[in-house]
C-alpha cells in the first residue's frame, strides 16, 4: 500500500468521465445470467475543493500525514489502492471481491477497470448498487472484519511524519448497465457519489496549565469508550455493524476506568507547555463516538492543588440563538453529528477553581450595562429568555463590565448553577423543624470546561433555612451501571458526562436564609481529601463557618416580573434566575442548512429559570430545582453571571 497524504475531510467523489466510461446508452432489459463476464468502468476523484468540509477533517484508512493543523492530500501516481467492492441487484449480492484501484497521473483520480464474473443474475428492472469500502481488514462474504485495537497502550505521533490508522471509508452509488456488458456509475450530482469516513478520528494534544512541571506515563479514560473494546465489522450491505451486545457491554463498563501506557513515555510538560506530538484514536460511532467519554492525564507527581483534565472548549461556538418571524431558533454545526469528523482535542491539566468564587457578587443592573453596586441597590435588571439572543452575554460571546475587574462574564447554564449551589435551595413554606438527612446522591455539574457527575451530600435544617453540602467527590464507591431482571440497563449516573474519580476537588458549602432580610448567604470552603469530612453532617459539625476569609455570596430574593412594565414580585421570599438553557420544539422537524459549515436549525420552545427561596412548583434533577418557561412568555427574571475561563 502506497503512502497517501489526506486532505481536510477528504472525499473520494465517484464521477463518470466521458473519455473513460461508456457514453450514456439504452442498456439491455433482459435478465443478465449468473456467470456472465462484465466490465467495471468506474472512476473516483479526490475532491480537494469542496468548501463544505473545510471545518473538520478525516483521513482514509491509508497512510496519511498532518501538516500544521490540517491534513494535506496527495495520491501517488500509479499507486494501487485495495477497495472492497460489493455489487447488489435489489437485495441480492451479485459480486464481492477486493479490487485494486489505480491512481491516475493527475494524482487525484482513482480508476477501476476490471472484468468481473457475476455470482448471481442481474435483473435490469431492479436497482444495481455499488457498495465499496476502503479499510484494512479481512473480507468475508458479508463484510470486512476490522482487527481489534491494542487496548494497553497509545502511541505518540509526530505531526510531520507519516502514520497509519485504520479509519474505514464507505461509498454507496447506483450503477448503470451499459451496452456491451459494462457497469458504470450514473451521472449523479457530485455530493451523492463520494467515499465518506465512518466513525470519529480523535487527535489529542497534551498541555500543562498547572504551576508545576509534571511527567506523564499514562492516560486514563472513563465513560462510553473512545477506543473500541473489540473488533468492529463493516457489513457489506449496510456499513458498520450495530452490535447490541457490544454496546451493552460498553454501557456496563461505563464506570470502569481504563489506563493506557504512552509508548516512548514518560513525557515531560513544563508549566504552559503543549507537547509537540499527538495521540490518535479511532472511535466506532455505534458506541457513542467518544461524546460522553473523559480522557484524564495522569501526572506521575503529586499535584499540590486540586486539578482536572479539560477536554477542550465546552461552549459550542457554533450554537446561536436567533429570532425570525416572531419565533426563536437555535442553530449549531451539523458536523458534530456526522460521521467522519476529525475531533481536535487538547487535554489540559488545569487548576480547579472554587465554583462559588466564579459567581458575580451582584446581579446585572436594569439596562444590563454593569453589575449592581451592592445587594441593596434597587436598580435590579429583569430579563426575558429572548434577551439571550443579543442583550445578555453567553458562553459563546462573553462580555466585560465596568465593575467586572477585567474578567469576561456569561449567563450560566443550569449545570453551572448546580456547581455553585449544590444543595436544595428550597425553604419549606410551611416552616418545620427540619428534614431528615443527609441526602447522598449523584449530581451533574459544570465548572468551566470541567463536566462530570460527582458525589454530592446535602442536609437541610430548620425547614431549609440552614443547608450544608459536600460535593465534587469521587463516585468510585457509589456509582453503578447494572442489568435489571428484564435485561434493561439502570444507573445512578446522569447522562452526558463522565464520572469523577478523585476526592481532591471536594468543597463544603453552608447556606443560611435570613428571614428578616430575605437573603440567602452562601459560603464555601475547600476540604479536598480530608478523611474527617465524609458527608454533609460532618460539614455542619466539624467546620467553623464563622472563620473570616471564606468565599461568600449574598443572594437577595428579587422575585421576578410578569412583564416589562409590571412591578417585581419582591417580598415573597423567592427569586427566579434566568439561565442559559433552552429546549427544542420536538413537534417541528429540524432544518438542515448546507454551506461552508453545515448547520442544523431547530425551533426553541422553552427557556429555563432556577428558583430559590420559598417556592412550591419545581422540577428536581439533583438538589437544584428548575422550571421551563414558554418562549412566548413575557416574564422577566434577574441574572447573575459567572466568569468565563
């Protein structure tokens, strides 16, 4: 196999060439019997100019090479490329062989001119379809078996050196029966005749953002697999095989960390250094494509401060809210849900901040131009979900403010609020002497680019007027994914995030509601791996919350407004915060928008608010409640911001 250097999101577009394929003619209508010798006359062109695929990249399962931050393509003239070639007539497979396609002198076109013998008859009244695959593996009558990956180690690649990783490509195309017994591809539009890569190729860089140097010999994965745990099979008539048992096994292993030795390690990373070489994984999309997986860098040295591994930019910079015809729509890149992406991930060793310290001390003012001066400032701003379109800062477009100390700020999501208030911020409106506790469960949280399911313990006292919490702990002892008697899977994990494996990020919280002032006073304290603090009861009994210097925020009960012109509902022991979460209108089909970056557009139905204080109607997913508000609502709500980093 000759070395091939692949282009950004390389596409092999099958095209009929008038000089090299028969001209369009009326093909025969009689049955072509089994054993008939026919001529394949096909060409495949490497299209480097297709602007639709310049945002992401994926190479074929041949030798290829990174140049800078892209993948450049050159096919060597005269090289032969093995292509697993299957021909179907209706539901019948009439041909299945591996053929050598030859690269033309132009370095961008592959030709297949072979005489074949039909294994079954062709009925011209039925569609004849070519299904072709470029993949290293063992061809069988119904597909190609892909060898299993080495599950004990990962290899570092120099971006300027050639490498080989087995990424399968597939192409489905109608064939025309030509006069004289030939089969050739139809004159279809170019986008319909192309080889597309399957699965996800993940290119990983390693970076150290800690204040100390580290060496690294291993990486660790947790969550739905990035690296296949077994062989995959490309089915001739369909593509990658959906293996229900393998997916179930992957789910059951979701709580099992897997470690991989870095070949040639250990590597050394100084503070602020990005390592020059990269790691490469190919992930089968049928087991999640790595979307819910976490890769952790494992320093060999003890780290003096709490830290985490960031898997890149959390905030989807392609996600945009827009208003059109009185309705609100969200758009985001469609490349994230398509096969064949090259995911560029930079794993960063990062300090883990105090989540409460990221919350602004005061809410935004009435015109959203700055923060309030203090908790007693009456110029409180109240905002509607539509203000997320342009007025309010988002993770995609954070803003600075005159009183913001030079930091950039954005409206938090519900997961970010769950990290800042990891307790049930709810007062029993009937009063009472307190509730039993502590409550120990799992909680999904977001702190910057840290996204995980963590152990959480909280205990309310005095009808909820005092609350103690311990969070960001390890789930190693309490997480479960198991099979129920009916064969289905049950778990106490919250989907979409990997589980926390260490206790070094643990923070304790104390919240007290002041009835007279109608404010929550919230404090946090880092406890890390302190063995004497096991749950929220210990947080109450063993921490002096009067100690000066603790991170503290005061949350007034600003209420909310029913409209822009109505008076705020202050004095009702309640506040409802606007957060940056929306839900789609599932009764309206999303719209695909093609272009330089293909997008998906969907109608927004609701936006989210987070209530605190004496409220009764709330949905619970973990301790922090939330509510969905129709996008047509005129209601307006206060906004606290969080720092972007």
